[in-house]
């Protein structure tokens, strides 16, 4: 009897299913996976559930390590009591003018030795970019002296109805819908880590400062030339008008999962 794939293999296979077919990718004028820096800016000083879980164990003068930091939305509200923020990101643009005290450019866990250790390690909205998940998680665990706090969307961030509609319209392509937070937790448990899971919704909708910027980004994600902006705009407007006329990326509260655990040393 053929053995069922383990959780780590299922995760990797589910992410691989998101690969864009070569016939489409070859026509893309820009990288469809690139994300605008603006989407990762801190939305203010609001303390979320994920921040509260980190603050529970932080003490005055602690260091915080933010992996996949973007613009430090996960770590900025932790200072104070945190004394120093170390931000790790693989994209140099995300670290330009970073509000962190120290930046490390490179892929985690390859740059873990340069980043060092911290009382609390936070990681926001990164896991769905990591195919080999358990080594990534294990390195987060090794870098923390007290707690690891991870935040992700409950399902894959590209699993949005509007994006699915654009792929169907322009390419007759159905996109996958996995993996999700439960798959991530299954990998952690398989690797010996038992996280506490808290499901919640954020009223911080996020999004783009203008409709045109949203249209431009959506067009890039589906591998189209700028000349197709008008077609994309028409589909976007029809979609959002059916949902109350909100054109921002998150017209409804975002469904999130916070996964955290204490580290025993």
C-alpha cells in the first residue's frame, strides 16, 4: 500500500500547485509575485492579538527579531518595552529606510546566524512563501529565548475571489485554494512543536491608496501588459460594486490566525 504523504510534503505540494504555467509566465512583462512595499507599511499603533501575545513575555530592554519583516508591522508596536528590533527580509527594498535598529538582508533560515537570538521572535505573513516549512519554523524556535509568535491569513493570501475571477477571465485558469493555517499547524506538530492557535479577524483592512494602483497590481499578478489595464479595471469595478463599492484589497475584515508557543531552554 502506498504511504500517504506527510504533512510537510502535503504543504510543499499545495504551494507548488500555485506555480503559474510556463506558457503564461513567459508572457508576463513583470514579476507577478512581487509585492508592493506599501502593502507592508505599519498601519499605525493599534495593538493586535499577535502583538499582545508577544508583549505578554517581553521585558524592558529585550531584543525582538522580526523575520520576513517587511516594514516591521509585527515588531514596531513592541518598542517599548523592546529596546532593539532586528529585521530580516529577503527583499532589499523592504529594508530600505527600515524603522528597525538592525537589518539583515537574506533568506531565512540561511541568515539566522547573522540575525542572532532574541527574547521574542515574530513572523508575520511569511509562511505561505516557504515550501520547506519545518526547517524555517525550527530556526525561528532556535532564535527565540522565550516565545515565537507567527501571524498568517487563515488561507493562502492569493486565494481571493477577485484574483480567481481575473485568472478565469483572461486565462481560463482555475487557481488552487490550499494550503491553509491547519496545514501549517500539522507541519509544526509533525516537527515536535505544539502551537497555541487563535483565530481572529482584523478590522485593519489595508489596501492601496488609489484604485489605479490596485488595478495596476492586479494586472501584474495575472501576467498582463499595461495595455490591459482598462479590461482589468472593468472587472475590478464590477466585482467591488457587487460588494458595496469598496475597491480596497480587503473590503471585509481579514481572517487571521496567530500561532504561538513558549520556548523551553
